[in-house]
């Protein structure tokens, strides 16, 4: 019996690790799964766990108002040190590039416990785009025993960094596995949810998400300038924005957009509700990494409001367009889609990020690594 610790703290981490946790739990004779939530995004992460029928064994409650990055790192590392003091761990699984990921990897490394990194090898090669995630994922790579790369491009990035080939496995992205977990009943419940809010989900729906740290300040102002122009010009379209709770984003979005009748500013959405919107959207504008991966499964054109993306596969496949926080690019690229019907703008390319079997592949590799 091996004790496997999953460390996560944000909603995207939950979404992408849940399929692996569920797959591992199919083998209770081999694995004792310990779920640890740093609660870097307390409400969002716990809300999403419930959707997958999962519950954290350990909740670390590491966040405090207005913490600096250094304070967040110190608090998470200190809390994880106590976890390793009180539990015998055979391997630690982390996903992605958050502060929780880096701290989970470091705390495990300091105990000489193997680290398994899901979604390894994503690179922008600009340490400030995205900030601080680019550095966090590079640092996690240095201590990882197994690197589960979503694509061949990610594998090549790791090889260029002198990571041994036998530590890299191309498995696709588990976010696609998570999409396949959605039942028709779940999506029907999502439809009812928006109906009850008085929101008509039709062929003229625009979904917008903006939250990344590098887009705070002047960048969010430029993004909102562009969004406000689109909202007024395409007043027969509905613009739905699940507003991130960070006050640097929330306050500006509300002050600029809440006066428009065709703008719906919502609380952060439960995972299936967000997926329902992606499935039905005519256009998505986002700075989210996960949405870049998910949207191609629904054929939805996606404008990436970042200047660099570690998910270049979507750009190369033509399912995403990089527009940054550039007012003119956001406007011109949006108009090219909004001026046409939804049917005319659906994407035909396959999702370059996976086929829904990633979790099974990861567990098979873990079985071999742990000689189970």
C-alpha cells in the first residue's frame, strides 16, 4: 500500500487532478490517497471538489487578505511541513504552476519524497509572462521525479532543459478527462441555473474571464476599454463575466460594466456551469490557461488576452488567437467573429490537448514506477 499525497489549492488544479484521484481510488488495495487542499482559492477549490464527489482530507487555510507572494509561500510551506511530519508519504502529486505547486514540490523534495508533476513542460520562456507561474513551473521541473507532459511540444521543452527522457511521459491533458465526466443531467442543471438567473444562453453569447496577476493595473483598464466598446456595439449579444474575487479585478469590472443591460456580472461559477457556457458561447475572451485547453473541445473561437502563452499548440492549431491586452487586437479579432453567425465561426480542428484518457495513462505509469 502506497500513500499518495495530492497537493492543490486552486480550482484549475482540482479540475485537472480530480480525474487522476478518481482513477487511483479504483485501486484501494494499492493506494491510499491523501487529498490536501492549501485553499489558495478556498471557495473555488472546495466548490469544485464537491462536484467531483471528492473531499479534502486536509484543509490548510493558508490565505490571508493582501498577502505578498513571499508571505503566501512561507505560510504554505510551513503548513505542508506539518503535513509531512504527521503522514508517511510515498509520493507527492502536484499539477500546473501555482504557488501551491511549487510549495508542494519543495516540501516533498526537502523530505526526499518523489514528486510527480502533472501538466509538466509548459513554457513561455519569459519569467514575467505569466508571472509568477513561469518560474514556478520551471522550478518544479527541477525536482520532479516524473513529468507528465500534455503534448510532444512540452516534452521537447523538457528535453532541452536536460530532463532525462525516462522521466518524461506524454499523456495529454487531464482537463479533457474532466470534461468527459460531465453528464447530460449536469449540463441540464446548468441550463436551469442560468434560466433562474434570467440569463438567456443562445447563439449570441460572449464569455469573458480575466484575473491573471500580470493583467492587473493598466492592462485590465485596456481590456475593459475594449470590452466596453464591444458591449455597446453588439448590444444584441449577451456578455457574461464570472468576476474573480480579487479586488484588483472585481472593483474595476463592476465600476465599468455593471451599468450595461447586456452584461451579466456573476459570482465565480461552479465548474459545470462554466463548462456549459463554454459549450454554448459564440466567442470567449480569456487570460485563463484551462479555458484555452477546454474551449477547442466545443469548437469555440478563443481570444487569449495574454502576450505570451505556454499553450502554443492552440495557437498553432488555429483554435486560439493571442491578442494580449491590446485594445485594437481585441476589437478587430472580436469583430471578425461577432459580425458573423455562430454557425459560421465554429472551429473544425481537433482539440490538440488530449483525448480524455490522460488519467488512466498516468496511473499506469505510476504503477510501474512504484512497482505495483
